[in-house]
C-alpha cells in the first residue's frame, strides 16, 4: 500500500493500482495516472526519495515502463524502455541518482498460466544490472554478475569511488518461487540455498 498525496493506493505488479478509502479501506476503483496508461503495470515496491518523489516500474516481458511521480502522486514523467533481458521483475532499487534494475536469469519464455510455468531458469546467461540515470532516463549502463535469484532488494548506494552497491535477499535459483511456495501452502518446506558469491 502506498500513500501518494491524498490517495491510498493498493499496488500489484500486473496492472494499475487500486484506490482505497482512507478510513474503511474499501476499494474505490483503478487509479489511472494518464488515460493512455490505463492498465500499465505498477510494481508493488516503489522507491521513494527523501523529497517524497516516487519512482516505480511496470514490466511485461522484455519491456518496462519507468514511472516518476511527484510527492503528491502526480505523474511527472513516464517512459517505456527495452530491457537487456525479459527477466521476472518483482522489485528494483535506487541510489540518490540512479535506478538499479537487477535482471536475474529467470526469463519469460512462454505465455502460460500460472505465469511461473512460463518462466525458465537460464543461469548460463548470468544476472545483469541495468543502471539508469534519474536525470536522463536514456543514459543507461549494463553490468554483468554471476547468476542469482531474488524477490526483494534493499537499499542501493554509491561509494566514493563510484561503485554502486545494493542489498537484497538472494538465492542460488528460483526453486522456492517455482515450487517451494506451493509446498509451503501444504505445510512442507523446501530449503533454499544461497549463491556461492554474494
């Protein structure tokens, strides 16, 4: 749930947010930031700057939409970009100057329901990190890392030497997401392993 200006928004990654009544939390309808963006995905994990400015992503396959909202929840800028990989994307992070989009090698290769059945783990492709300058969304760099899986990222920051670092909850592969979550609902636990390098 996100408070943006006078609105309370319930977020999910498959479409536009839903507006909620502040007192009862009753659903008031879909929040469309611009008519032509109706239904555009808006992830459940936006990044909020100290100023209150809100950054978020929406994704479908190898494309993403970058959202920049004012502290009051007004769309300031929105831009579609092509991603270096059609990775499953649940979260991203940001420094004070950059968006940091981690593209794990769990890739959309087939449109199926449930969605997880259309994803394939391709560790030989490694993990890519797309870094985008907040002041110029066309200024992008891609870095390569060994393969790892994640759902959630923590903060990102830039060291004095320019190195960008970020925290996250990393696993060796998507076993938990692909099968472990289903087993957990049945009261069974699948142990996840950490990647060799973190």
